[in-house]
C-alpha cells in the first residue's frame, strides 16, 4: 500500500505481497511466523519482505530475539516439519524460490528442495551434527537423498567436499565423529554437508559464533570462495556487523520481528537512516579507534515479542523518540519508506532531521 513519505515522496513497501510469481531468485513477501503460547502470541517475524538474486549476499543483522534465525527456518520450511510443529508455528505470507512458492507447496516437495536447491549452515554444528554417526556417513546420507548413487560414489563425493572445505587428510577424517573435530573443523564439515548437492541458496546462521578470530576469517573466506564457484545466493545471518561489512552486498536490519532498514551495504554503513542502525554501528569495535574509548551500547533491552510497544517498537529505547514529528502520534507504527534509491527505513523522523542528527551527532563519534 502506497503512502506519503516524510520527505513528501509517494512510495510503497518494497515488496508487497501478491499472487504473481516472482522474477527474483528468492523473494519473501509479508512473511509472518507466530507461535501461540500460554502467555500469548509470540510474533517472531511479523511482515517481512525482501528479495535476493543468485551470486549476491544478503546480510540480516539485529540483536538476539529480533527474528533472524526464525526467518531462516521459515525459508527452509523447518517450522512445519514434524507432527507437532504444525500446531505450534503459524506461518503465512509467500516465499518464492526460483519461481516456486514454498509455503503453499506440499511438504514432500519442500523436503526434496531442502538440501538440493537450498541448504543451511546451522549456528551450532555440535548440535546440528548427529553424535552417533561419522561425519562421512552424514554427508553421504545428505548426498544419496538427492542422487541415485551407491555408497562408494557418495563416499568419494564426501571426501572430495571435505577436501574442498580444507579438512586435512579427508580420506581418513571422513570416518571421524563430530566430537573428534575442533570447533572450526566441525563448522567446515557443516559447510561441506550444506554444499554437497551444489545448492543455489545457502543460508548461514551465525556461521562464525564461538570461533576464534583466525578461524572466523578462514570460514568467511571459504564461504566467499565457494559462492563464487557455485554462483549461489547467500543469506548471512549474524549480530556481528564486522562480518556483514566484509561479506554482504545488501543489508537488512531487523528489530522486534520486522525490518527497520534495508539497502546496499554501502548505503547502510555510510548513510544509515534508522536510530537502531546508528546504535548498532556505535557498538561495533573498530581498529581505528583509541583503545581507551568505550563502546556505546544500545540502551535498554529488546522488546517482548508477545507485547510489543505501540507505534515504533524501538520507541522505548530510541534517544530521539521525543524529536517532533509532523502529524504522527506515538501509537502509529512507521512503515518502510524509500529514503534513497533502493534504500528503505521505518522511522517517523523526517529525512532532513535524520540527516542532521547523523551528520552532527552520530557520524563524528563513529
């Protein structure tokens, strides 16, 4: 639905939900993932829109509880897996992958796509990998599900993938168990399993969490090199802005289950348009800062997804909540408005006021 922006330009949401097939490789339209609980309805994702082309990387950032991982599981169709998940998660909207709508597709069809067309690197490989089976056996199973080959051919493929992701002596380590691998090697094994079927969409959920800095750099280089080799679309989910600054072509900033800012990485890092994004940038360590300087945290805590604040969800934590806004009340929720070419922000402040605050108060401190 189109509406008047604060700058006087009539704009609309970037991807309004409709029934037409998508021309983008991946397009998410008005995605909602809600979980009924005894305390109320948890709106983990509440109307998310974005698209992604092959060969491009989208970074999704935000604090814990903002809806990043729930979004990734929704794309993979994992909220509706199993007998009980269907009753827990309420998933609506549209997810188009290469011209096919996933949410309305039969479960069996989505299962066939999962692993072959789209794959995921999970946050904790020690939990994601089965402790009772060797690394090789798990990769072999992931390959044979989608290819009619014998175990010998699949094992050769598993060794090839372990070698490609940098596992030393892959012909021997293929028979190792997950607990025999270090954290970095387990993450590499997870990447090998995710890429064994050459998926066109790769979702990496916090792929460098709990890894030391050197291993983090190696994992990111590996994902980047494999993306170039396979031409995959990549979604990088993280709370680490340093990771997405290095990897992402586009950024989506989430808060309270919704997108509050979206644009190219250059736009979001050089001319951010939302106070929450300003807060994230201010709390990011930088090597060009004086070592004695303290980081500036975003004050307060993330909101309850059961009882979100009325109006802007960031309002209770926003240092500019009292800035006068023309014809807007605190109970009115800001919608995404285009503030530049392909750059969207959900903030009631006018573009002129945001530019003034950024130039005079925020940018000089970063």
